[in-house]
């Protein structure tokens, strides 16, 4: 086991709680566990079980004492084609060298299609409102509105509806007749057509001034129904009610009361009535409303449907109903409750990009949903859902393209999105996106400065992965890119070592932004909470949660468990998931060492029956970037509790019925089965070495108790193709992002006589598979970010940079 150590933060020297806050029972427990909080605690960078892997660690601490994570530190060590010569190259030298496109549940690859402003919302139709996750027969219903006011019994609807002049923009379409003729009789259809062509404002009918007058007896019988006549509050000296003028508070001044109604014949079938309601809302885009006519509800032949203009002459939910200046403009509350759009992000982790979008939309990040998280270093495209509130698609587009006050929204079609974020292709949907609502991801990956023995060797390496797949390891992103691994924090949580977990979370990391480093040192060295919180960026959610908890406790650090509980639950669980992933990687490596990667063996686990959806697919998405990219909690709950799938241990008789691609390995938890034989014993040995009980996986700590899941040990790409390119200038892009194509930027510059070779790989992977692990199988090269950065700096092609290209792939945060 390595001797590398990390000095962790000690709690404040003053162990006495504040005078007005005596120590709680939990604080006393934590203090007992810490034994001597004033001591400087030291902990190894790797779990104790790592010594069982018998691998030599190549990394050494740098001059500041930091040790960077390597693949072997997280259990990654084996290959499917270990004897195949490597195709060495540099991964992710430029952002456009790693393009990711989400594949939705209908097997469609998501691309940016248009940067233009979306079509006006008046063009909305039912086909736009059906979620791709729902049945194609589903129909969108606008949001509900209060029932319309009943028409006064004394009004002659036909006489009051005689049009003087039809309002512009409301012409009857024959399409309306085709759809409605199966519901409405010809006389009813004629009345509906007449009312619609009159427009939302009722026609003026002269009554020589007598219609607005009442006798004393009539005035005494006035009710409080606002749509019928004057309210009691409107009479006398109320607002606008002096002397009787303006006393009608139910009808806005200068606006005529609309008593027009069209009532259908009785409809006995409830399903038919429901279909009619939907047809009315969709055909007339929410301008007409329908409800059951209560005056005829007891008819033996069924119920009648009453159809009218939406109150106010425009769509429900409008704050400006009835204003002529709105014309046919849609209301903000009349469409499905979610807006979906396509997000392209450049060098941004998922949570960072969503937080940025939430800020410019003035929304809560909890209102945004995604089907899966994507890699940070690269250009990724995916769908996002927004709980829209009163926003329309036009609002969202305008906000997204007006962030820079120096630019107008129309400039968005001429320049890249601000801060590496571009959103486009908007439409309304009934449901939000949730983790797991995708089939996988498509990648276009460019390896630069490729070194290979021969083209035959390159073809052999690629075909080996195409036919034999790759080990389905959890990639380095799963464990964070910092020198403090997230799985070590997860182990501390599973061990209930709360102080150690906090110390690890608050430790400085190699290569952090100076502001972050200063914030950590303000707390660790000076114990200045106010200064540390002032300097700590909001994106560091866990650190801020702990420090804010300490601040509420007036600097008392003994209630470490309570401080940890203030971290969003998803983020805390990510630490646990990282430890599970480490164990999974390590045991799969042990399995490949023992038996190879060619065929199943006795003792392997397989599904006894195909699971509908594994927990892994629901939680672990491709290219998860570690703890900092998680969504805030508060999303929709799972529709159904996860049920552990049925698995079996292979026997001699089973071997001919399965292939290596059927073999699964459990992630440690309370409801999983272990492999049989020596491998199962090895699995238990790992957990025991880390102080965990294989038969009772942290069941006592409910917040950190996980059920576990299963994951296939090998992954076979769904699609795989490749091509060889030549280039000289390393700063010239060899692939193009969707946004750059739509902006009309120059296409990739490939030169036939270039000095260097690049390998461009296009592949599609299922959910929870890491593209970097697929590349690792081909390159046989360390995939950790710091190692790849060192390869880039040392690459021979860097000598041929051209100054004019030096800003072509700049970090958006620095532009």
C-alpha cells in the first residue's frame, strides 16, 4: 500500500460549544469518534483494499505534496486485447476532438438544428405537445382554468350574437368542420362557426341606453356573481363605485360582457365528450373553452357540452386579456408545463451549464432536467427540460441570446453562445426529462499524433474492439479529476467517519483556481468562516454546505454528521457511488486476471431473466464527471421502487447457453448476489479490508445505505467506424461542432500531405458506458486528464502551432 498521505483539517481547538448552544447527543457521539479533535489527522489517499490488487503505483507526490490519480488507483488495469499492439495518440487535445450527441428513447441522435428564433407559440399543435417518452396516441391538454361564468337566463344568445362586423384573424377553416362534424349536429356547427367568426369581443348591440338601467326591485335582487351584474362591493363608496358609476366590478370598464354560448346535443359517451373537449382546445389553440353544461346534467341521453370564448377574449392565464394590442398573441399559461430544448455545451460540466442557464432564465436549477450527464472536456449535445412557469419558448430563446448587453438577440446567428453554452430547438412537452430517459450516446472522437506500427496493426486493434468490445470500467471521471478521490470520501461515509469525510472534502486540490485555494486555506489555516464563504464559489456545493453549517453553529465543528447532512443528498450519494464503482472496477480486473475476457466460466453471474431496467441504467449515465456535476435534489420521484432483478450463478451446464457479454458483476449493496467460487471470496475480502460487512452493507446508516445493482463486465459498441486523417497545425479543428456548422464557420481543415496522422472514430454506446474506456482499449494509454495533458504538451505536433490559430479552441470561461 502506498505511503502517500494527506494532512486533513483539524476541528477548532476550542472544544467548548457556544454558551447558548450546549452540545447535542449527536455532537457528543462525533466527538467520541474523533477521540482527540485537536490532533492533525492523516489518512492514506487510497482505500486499504487497494493493497490487495498487487499493482505498482507509478504516480509520485509533487513538490506541494499532491498525488494525481491514475487508473490503477481506481481498479482499472486490464484489457480485452492485451496482446494487440497499441494505437497511441492524444485524447481530447482540443474540445472538438471529443463530440458527444445524445441518443433519445426513440433512437434519434440529438443535434442542434437551428439557431433562429422559434416559431410563434400560436403555431402550437398537439403533435408538438406529446413527449417522446409517451404513447404517440397521447394528446396534450392545456392547463385547466376556472369554469366559465354561467350566462344570464334572460339573455337571448342568438339575438345578442348577431354580428355587426367579424373581427379580423378569426376565419373558419374547413379543417374545423372535418374534425367536429362527428361531434356536432349541423345547427350546432353553424352556431359555433358564427360565434368564432365574430371574434373574442362580443358584437355591440344598441339598447338605447335602457339595457344598463335597473328598477329598484331588480337592484334589490342583484347577486354577487361578478359576471352577471354589479357586485355588492361595487355599490356605494367603494373603489370606482361612487354614485353608481363604475360600480360593476365584474366587468372591466369599456368592456362588454360576453354571454355567448353554443351548447351541443346530449352526448352519452364520456370518452366522446372528453375527445370533444380536447378537440376544441387544440383546434382553436385555447381561444375557445368547453365545459359540461350543468343545466342539462340530468338528461337521460347524456350531458351537453357548452362552448364559449375564453373569458377576456384571449387565452386563459393572460394578464392582459382583452387588450386589442395583443391581437392573437398566445397567453403564457396555455401550453404544456414544460419546454424542452437542445443544449450544446463546450468545456462545461452538466451541472455548471444548467446552473448558468438557470441564472439567465431567473429559474431554479431544480426546474431543469436532463436524461444524462455528459463529459466536461469536449463539445456535447443533449436535450434539457424546463419547468416553464409563465415562460414561452420565445422568452427562453430571447433570454438565452441576450446575455451580453453589447449584443442583440439577432446577433446569436452570427456568434457562438456565451460561456460555451448554446440552447436551441425549442418545443413544449407534457413531462420533464429524468435521468435514464435515453438510449445512449454517439461519439465522434479524434486522436491526434497517432503512432502505430503499421496500418494493419491499426485495423487489427479497431476490429478487436468492434468484435470483442472493451471492459466496461467506470472511467476516471467517476472519481473526480482532483487529487482527493471521491471514492475515498465515499468510504469514509460508509465507515461513519464523519470528520474524515469532511476533512477530505475541504482539502486543497492540485490545480484548483487560486480563489478556491484561497477559500480553503482561509478555513484550514485561519479558521475564518466568513472569509472562506466569501471566497468559495457557489459551484462548490458540498464545501459551501459544510461551511454554512459551521457558521450556523457559530464555528462549532463537532456535529460533523449534521454538517454532512446539509449537502444535497444526490451529491452525498455520488461519493458512495464512486466507492461502489471502485470496488466494481477492482473485482472485474481480478476476474479478467483469473479467467480472461473471452468466455464465461463457472461461478460467473448472469441475469436469470432480462431486467426491464437496471438501477445502473437509471442512475449512472455516460461520462459522469464526479461529484460536482450533479443536479440539485428535488426532481420528480421515481415512478416505481426498483426491484432487484433475478440472477443466477453459472454452472457447467449453463456455459454453452451464454457468452461473455452476458456476464454481470454486482456493485456492492444490501440486495445483490456475489459471484460463486474464488471470485466471490475475493469480493468479500475487498469489502472486509475496507472495514465493511459484505452481508450487511451499511444497513444501519439509512442515508448511506445502498441496494447495489449489476453491470455487464464487457460492452460492445452498437456502431463503430473510423478513418485516418492528416494534419500539420495541431490547432486546426479536425471535426466540427453543430453550432459552428450552423454559424457557417470554415469546415475542418484536413490536408492530404500533413505531417501528422489522426484517427477519427465514430461509435455509439449504450447508457452508462464510458467512451474513454473504449479508447483505452485501443490506445493502451492512461486516460487520466493530467496524464493526457502531459502527453499533449510533449506531443511533437505542438511545435507546428500557428499564432493565428491559437485562440480557435479557447476555454469559453476565459473568452
